[in-house]
C-alpha cells in the first residue's frame, strides 16, 4: 500500500492510498483507499476503458495519477448532502482535459 498524499486545505488526517489496478474486460479499475478521521475508511474505484487506452486518450503510465487527481478534487467538493459515489468511470472529456494539460501536443517549428 502506498500513501499518495493528504488533501491540502482540508481537515488534517485525510489520506489517499493507491491500492493498485485490476484489469477487467471493459478496462482497468484503479483502486484507492481514503482514510478520513470523520468519514472513516472508504474505497473508491475509477475505471478507464480499454478503448481509451487504445485510442491513446491517456497513456498507461498516467492513468493512476489521473484517477488520483480526480479523487482528490472530488473529495474537496464532497458534502454530506452529496457524498461521492464509490465507483466512477472517467469520461472521454476528462481524459482529453488531462492529456491536454499534462501532455500537450508538441508543435514542430519550421
């Protein structure tokens, strides 16, 4: 188990642990454990489709970081009235936004 980070700007004692990934017929499931002093322990799963990898929407080596960033952001917006779902599938739009931000297309200079 790897502790990836604590949420900044939030209550102390919130940790996100990356538990690894599992290949599935539809894609890869990335697993995270969130340990929160108030909410206790919760496991979250993020799925990235095989098609997204095949279309190079996101490289394999970036997938865990992308899911971590999505989870970290979502936890910051979570409320009692709107708890996070324990499973989410990343959309093509989220994958494209991540790729554009972290792996911009290099332009050739002539």
